[in-house]
């Protein structure tokens, strides 16, 4: 595996989940696989869980790790081709990328959507530049449109807490937020749930329809209560307008309707569902304290499983070197 961006890159999902269970039982089983190999983690944006979990995963495999925070100590990087660089950006990504490739064996990229140019964001311009010019395997630590390490960890968590139910009902629900957020987490969650053996429903106000390339075949329910009925897992997440039907609305906040906040009443509509969120979470906006602190909340096990999903991905990349 030389690139990890979408669920299809992982191959057989059941085998990947089996591998995740094997690694969780013994995180250091492959601790010599990465000997004398270096992971470069490139952050264009802030990170807590991704930085810690991916670095820990690399250490589990015996890798060296270099962390580059582009916005703290590096030259400001230009990403557009054909521009006159007479502003505050001193280095072009097209030179920086092959230089980075000289110092490592694998590169992880974290670069968020700008939310102003849908075509640019959804082309995954930055990620594909690393694929093309680094000469090294590349994986996504969240990009403009996807967060596959998070979605993989979410699926591991759902499998662990399904209580032998054959096809659990999983609901992705939009929730209010004071800022415009990208669609990467809901895009990937939808994509991975559609590839898994679950009964999947997406609920959100009208105008927040996710891109069909990630949701094709998913059931969309605009009535949140109806969507929650009989649910085994509730995954709450905000996202700004994806601009599918109205490109001019891309990245806008169309609603701050607090009736969508997941509280105890919302959870009472479910089948004693487990609550999920990728973190960080705005308490009182996305979810109330009593729900996120309840015994049915899985936000910490989800975060812990980020180490496992990253270990599986890095293991497969190393085995292909």
C-alpha cells in the first residue's frame, strides 16, 4: 500500500478489522518491522489525537519519527502553481516536498480544507502533490475531504461494542457549531459505514447534503427523531455546507439550530445507543455534558483506537516497501 486516503485503499475490510484486533492484543508484535525506517508527519493544521496516536503507532513498529509543524518554525509554503511569490511565502511546496522525501521512508499529511474553493479542496490538491513529488508512500492524517484514520478507528470501536448484533443501526447526525467546519470526518465516516455491514442513516437539516461520492446508497433522513429511532450508535458531528446542490454556499454555516444538539431526550429515542464523536467536541453545542459523560459514551475508546488504526495502516505500508 503506497497511499491511504479512502476505505478502498485498505482492501478487504474484514481482514483489516481482524488485523486491528490482533494488534490491539499485542501492540508490539511487529516492533522490528520499522527498524531503520523513518516516518515524517507533516502538519499544516493543529492536532492532538492524530499527532499522539500516529507517533505512538510508529513507535510500536520500531520506526523513527520526525514531526514537522509547517506553521511553527518552517518556511511559509506556497501551494499554488504558477503564482508570483512576492508575498509572505518563501518556499514552494513543489521544492519542499521532494526535500522532505529525502529524509524519510513514509509521509503522513494533515491539511484541512480552506472552505472557500470547493473544486480545489475536493481535488485534494495538497495530498496528491505529496503523492506525486515525494517519491515515498503517503497516508492521510486528515485532508481537505477525508479523515480515514478516524473512520477506521470508529469502525473498530463499533465492532467492539456491537454486542454480537449482526447489523447495528448507526446514525450520523449533524449538530450545531459556532464555526464553519470541513466535511472530512463525516465524509469518511459515511464512506466507511457504507463499506461495512451496518444499517447506516444520515440525518441533517436540508442544505447539508454530503458529496455523493462518499454517501452513495446511504439513507438520508431529515427528521432527526425518526433517524434516531432504534439506533445502536449515534455519531454526532458538525459540518459546514458541502455545496453539493448550491456550490455558492460551500463552506457556509446555514444553521445553528440548537434543537439538533444531542441531549438525553435525543438519546431516549434510540435503542440505548452508544454516543460517538471524533473529538474535540463543543459541549453544549454538539452534545450535552450528561450524554458525553454517560457510561454509554465511547469518545475515549474511539480516541484510544486511533493508535490501533494507525498501526495497521503503517504496518501495511512498511510491509509493501
